C-alpha cells in the first residue's frame, strides 16, 4: 500500500513505526494496528461500491471466504439501499 525509499516496500517494523507515530500525532486513543488499517481500507472500498472480487485481489486473498469478512452490514449501507418498487 505504501512505498518506502526508492520505491521499495516498507519493512513490517518500519510500517508499524510510521503508523504508531501517526496515531499518536492524531491523538487517537484506540488501539490501532496495521491490520486495523488493512481492514478499514477494505471496508471503505466495499462501502464505496468496489466489487468484492477486486478487493480480494488487492488484499491478496486466495479464498473468497477470507474476503467475505469485510461484508459485515453497516447502518449506512442499509440506509443507502434503494427499494426497486419506489421507481415504479
């Protein structure tokens, strides 16, 4: 998701360090991990209408069931459902 110097990937420890500094700087009190960031990224993609198959590819999941954990229902998702009968 993020590139380090010379377009190389960040090491896990470097990514954790960057995230920790950003969380502290933002004053976030909740526990935030790299997995939290990954989960949020996938959830936001899904809620914005990105097809689950594309999210599966982006996350590198081999099994679609792994990606399906992001399909939890949110209140906003429910509110945005249009009733097809309203268009009649």
